[in-house]
């Protein structure tokens, strides 16, 4: 095998790591030319562990790029490393102060510099025009002009810290209600509309000098008949040509069903590079076998004449630019900024104060997306830490007799602790789920003295309850702000 071709093929691949130490398979693939890694939550234990891991990976070869999805808010991989937490894009959009957005991104960037990360796969610059979007909490809002302004500020703040930013998910998920992890999102707009306004947040990112853009698995049928990931029209003709972008283009994870249902990994890898992508995010469960399969497919495509060698060369050249920004001084870290912003954005309606010693929390779980936060969201532990007796009932769309559990649970709880013992309804994007809206209506009729803590995208009117809090995200600092209002004297 041509050693240089093999190096170029490996250079565009970014698999997961999979464990909080250097796996056995990694050194040989780094030696072969592997571009780097996308870091996920299971790779992190604490700050010292992760900094050591990053240093070990960087020591294996010059220019091993470490990337991560650190958006703040509901998508945070390192929030618990060093006590850092920041509200996400929706909260920043609600505050609507571009200088605060720039500061938030700068502080996230400093936390990444300290951790040893070169490249942040953020911000999400989708415009959430569809209220059913699973990514709504990760978006600055539903107004394209607002999203564009905050996109530019976020990119500026992140890159000022010395970490490359990545505007995602081109051309924009916001019109679709489909999670690309599960299926291919449909974005039914014309080429004219894309260029006239739909792509404005990406224009703003480009004008701000963004180092990379992540292409999504969106299908734009009026423009091409394949997902954007493998669309030469969207990547080369429009993004490179019409928008004039010459930075790195990285794919969203190729393991996601949004592309995997269209093309298996070897084919998707070749077609994405053919279309104009420079880097292939393989996925959170993509390791040595996937690296070998993808590299072999790219080598074979060049050797057969299908893929021009120049396409791999230009991709590697663009990737060589990443990781070269001057790093800001991590002594500028302000771990309290996130708390201040969370306090500033939280909205209180009615009287949400908890007066009883015992509290029942009914948690309505949204459909889980691998990208959008963990099941640990909420205020239960914070209330326990404050001395409250806390019991909880967790309900999902698959819970057997969920409404019956809620009704019976409230009755049993109050028989145990007293009729004035308070019940908190904990929700996140309830308007996206018919079963949740129906249950909320029943609970409001039966127990209007309940308190609601809404940690998602606004969409349901809870004014029929005694009290109601909105945090616009489920980051730890957002939960702390909510708990502060619940426990207020």
C-alpha cells in the first residue's frame, strides 16, 4: 500500500476514544496518520485525569487534534471538570446580549484550553423555526437574525480563547422535527431560499472567521436527492462556491441513522470526501474497526480512480491549520459567570416557593437523544442537599400506566406527609409530546397547587398552576438557579 496515500486517508478520520485512558489500538493508528479524536462524556472522569489523557494523546505525534461537543447547556461533556457549567444557547438567546454570549463562549473556550482540547464542535447555529425540533434547546432561538448575531459572538469568543469553533449543523436542522440520530431530517426549502436567508447564520459564522463547519444529514430535496453529508451541490457548489467558505468541513457522525440508512460507513466516507468534506466524524461508538474500514475505503477509492488524490490532499491541508491558535491565559477563568447568567435568565411565574419539608417530584422524561443531555437533569439532589425529604416518580412515553402512577403517587405521598406537602412537576420540552400535554392537563385540573419547573424550550402555558419556573436549559447552573427560587424564603 502507498504509505503517503494511507496517511492521507487516515488523516481525515476522527473516531471516538471510548475510555478514559489511551486504548491499545490508538498508537498504531496515530502512527498511520489518524487525524485525531472526538471526545465524549465516557472519556472523562475528572480534571486531572482528562488533562493527563489529552497530554498523552498529543504526545503520540505532532498535530493530533482533540475535538469535543462542548456547547454549554444541555450538551456539555466537561461540565464537571473543575466545577465549570454554563447555560446553553437557548438561555443566551433569551438574554439576547451578544457581549454576554461572547463572554460565555470565551469562558467555555478557556475551560477547553485547560483541558487540552483543540477544537470545539460548537456552536449549534440552527434556527428553531419548527417548535417540534429536538434541537430547540440547543439553538439561540427561532429568529434568524438573532441567531446570526449570537453565532458571530459565540464564534468570536471561543476562538479568542484559542480553540477552533465549528458552526453546525449545515445547512440547518431548524425546520425539521426529526432527530438525525434516528432518521434523515427533511428540510424542504429551495436553493433560492437557502441563499436568500436560510443560511444567514452560517454566513455570520464565516464572516466571524469560523475555523470549521459541521455538515448535517439533512435532506434538502429541492436542492439534491441525497443528504447534505454527501451532497456536492450543498458542500462544494453552495458552501464553498456561493458562500466562499475555505475552512474545514466536518461531517456529523457517520454512525447516525440519518446517513447510515442511506449509505453504510465505507460508502458514506468516500461520498462525503467526494462531496467536499474534509473530516469524517465516525461516531461515539466508532473505534479501530471503523477506522480501518473507512481508511481502506478511501484508499481503494483513490486507487480505483473514483476519488481524486487531490481531494484527500486538500482536506489534510485544511486540517493542518486547526489547533494553531494562540491560547489565552486560563487564569482568566470565571467559574461564576455561568451561575450569574443562569440567575439572570430564569423566569418566575406565580409563587413557586417550596414551603413543605417533604417534596414529591414528578419528572416527565423527553425522548432521549444521544446529543441532548443526560438523564441526570433536574433539582432533586439540590433539594435533598437543602434538607428536604424528596421522593420522585419518573415517567416516559413507554411507562406502563404513567398517568395512573402520577395520580396514585400524589395521593399516597400526601397521605404520608400531609395534604399541604408540595408536588413539583419537572418538564423539558413537554409540548413535543402528546402524552405529556394530556397528563399535564389532568394534573392541573386535579392538583392546581403543584409547582412546575420547565427546563426546556417554552411551549406550554403553566399559568394554571400555583407556581412556574423557566430556566431555558438543564445545565447544572440552571438547576441551581431553579433550586434557589424554589427554596427562597
